[in-house]
């Protein structure tokens, strides 16, 4: 899966499943402050990522992930 495909899938689920406004979805946007993802949203994200990308997010691996770009990097590292 290419980086572009990962970014498109992430963008789609943020808009459709979490109802995030499209203009907030930028690579440098912080997940919590800019996009507004809270701990309840993160539970949904874990399920969505498993369904769309086929792996489980490990919370300890997400510790340093603060931006949307880093989140896509993390997914890319898991799906190759």
C-alpha cells in the first residue's frame, strides 16, 4: 500500500466515521489540538485501523505520535 493510499484512507475515515471537518485534515495537524481527537475517538480509530489496514494499534507504539503525518508514518511502518 502506498503512502498516498494510506493518507486517503485515513482522511476518509476521519471525515466519514469521526465527522472531522476536511479543512482540519493536514499532515502537520496535531491529532488532539488541531483535529480534536480525544480518548473516545481513539478507541474508534483502533477499530477502524484494524478493519482498514489489518493490524492492531499498540498504545505504547503510539506514545510519540502527535501529528497526522506521524500517524500515517506509523500505519505505513505496519503495512509496509
